[in-house]
C-alpha cells in the first residue's frame, strides 16, 4: 500500500480522481473507507474533505455524508463562453505571424493526439493532456502563458466538463477524419468539443483554408 504522509498528498490524489472522473459526480465519499485506503487518521481525512468542499468538488452534509458535487451547467457555459472569446482572439493574433516551425509543431501535436485517439482503448488522461498541449501552443507563441494558466485553472467544474467531453464526444476517428480547417496555412485540427468548434468559428472570420 502506498504511504501518504500529509493531507496535501491525499488531497492531490482525490482531486485528480474527481477531475478525471475516476470518482463520478454524485459518488459518496465515506470517511472509514478513505481512512483504510490511505492508512490515515480520521482527523486527516476530515481536513482533506473540508478542503475538497472549499474548492467545490464535494458537499459535506452533517449526519448524511460527503458526496462529489455535480457539474454546474451555468458555470460551465460561462467558462466556455470566456475561453471561446479569449482563444479566438489569440488565434486571430497568432495566425498572421505563425512561422513554418510553429506550423510543423502544431502538425506534430495534432498527429500525437490522433495517434492516442486511434487506439482501441484510448487513455483519456493522456488524450486530455495532448489536448492541453496542443491548445497551449498558440498561447505560448503569443507569450500569454499566464492567461493560459488562468483559463486552465478557472474552475473544477470546467476541468471535469472537459474530461467528460473528451470521454463522450463521439468516435475519435470520425472527429479526426472530419477535422475542421484552422487558418494557419494548412494545419488541420480535430474538433475535440463544442468549444473547439465555437472557437474556430469565431476565429476564422475573414480567413480561408490555404
């Protein structure tokens, strides 16, 4: 059994499992099984659960228990709206100055995503990270990594939505085959989710595939 010495270590494990949907929304988190799993005292587990609640990942109801929160659709929609607006602007600024080296990097990252998506049993965590890496390309190129970090860490519900979207948005090969054009001199990108589609629609005004 892996040893966890601090509440921060236990928190990190549970946070990741909630965000990557290993622990699904609505699931019950009971203190006794968590104490057994992490070989931790009840006081430490309570500290962890309290921190998870402070960050919106669980809800503690006295005498009833702790449940993983369900996604707040209104918050998710607002964050999608925000990211679509910001990323569309980044792409508008990036496209005219995209270098051949950057186009080649984008193609490599698209191919890496495609290879992961094409496997018989996709690893959704790796697919999620490949998506993050790809989108981070143009934020990095425009020296907007603080903004990128802010968007990535905006809200736990957004991260869970993106993981859920990665897992349930349909056949991966059909997404890749039906790739939409991105106005970066020939780079094509798979539409990973509805905010992908919104972003590229918003960013493509006045541009045509080359």
